[in-house]
C-alpha cells in the first residue's frame, strides 16, 4: 500500500483528492495538513507527499519542496496551473513530478506510483517543459516525449508508434531520468555561484501550454 500525505491549505482540495483516489486499491491518503510545518512536525510515515505549489505560508515553493526532500520525502507537486518556469523550479528543487489539479484520477494514481518507484512522473505538463529545452535524447525518446507533451496517453502513443505500452513507459522514464539529472546539476551549479544559472527556456503563456497539453487522441 502506498501511503500518501496531502499538504494543501485549500480545505476542499484534500477531500477531492481522497475521492479521486478512493478507487485505487494500492493507494491511501494517510494524512492531511494545511501547512508544511504541520506536516513535518507530525512526522507522518508517508511514502509520497502531494504538495500544493503555492501555500499561504509566504515561502517560495522551491524552498518547501527542498525542505521535504531534505526530510527524506518523495514529493509530487500539484497546482491549479502549469507555468513552465514553476515546473522547472519545482523539478530543480527535487520534486518527482508536477500535476495540475484537474488531471484525471488515473493520471494522478499513475504519477503517485511512478514517483514512489523512484522515477520521474512524466505528465503532459512536465513533458512540455522538458521539450522546451530537452536533454540529449534518442530520436525515439524525443518523439515519445513530444507526443506526451501534447497530452497523449501511454496507450495512444503506443498505438501510434506500434509499440507496447511498457516500451512507452521505459522511453519516458529514460527521458525523465536525464532531465532530473540535468535539473539537479543545474541547481548545484546555481548554488555554487552567481555565474551559473538555469538553461534558457522559450517563453510561452500558461493558456497556450494548457491548450497543448489538453489535446487528446480519441
């Protein structure tokens, strides 16, 4: 059983998450807190922490993520929107994935299972950010990543490329691992001195990105 803690100061959100996960036999919500301090003080034995990106504690989201990572937590960020700069900052801080709150129950459950297994959850939001400035990928990894960034499901990508769903998952896991390593390296370089910085990323609006990520294959 994967034990999930929710840290969200919107008091209605945890109830919605519980409802979304109610049909997942291998996942349970074991704790809910409205502040990060409250969660850390409770010393909850959770496998995955679902963290709202913008808490009302006034702390930068990256600092909240980093605090959880230092405490040994696996973090999956949730937000009402998916600005690519915020997604990049969350991944640099050590998050295992990034979801928007209107994602479907299966995508939420799959992301929880993925980060619990130690891999990066390649949601359409995260795939889009990676595609803006991708690490060195194989042609097939890049193709699968682009399809995922447009909101295509694993099943749809597998059908389109005439491969197994497991192959799609493996290719996305490889792309995610490469991106996570680069994000960690960039974060270390930034901490080491002012000369280092994040890689250049093309500007895009949340509205345009959301429209792209919501395109689905029937």
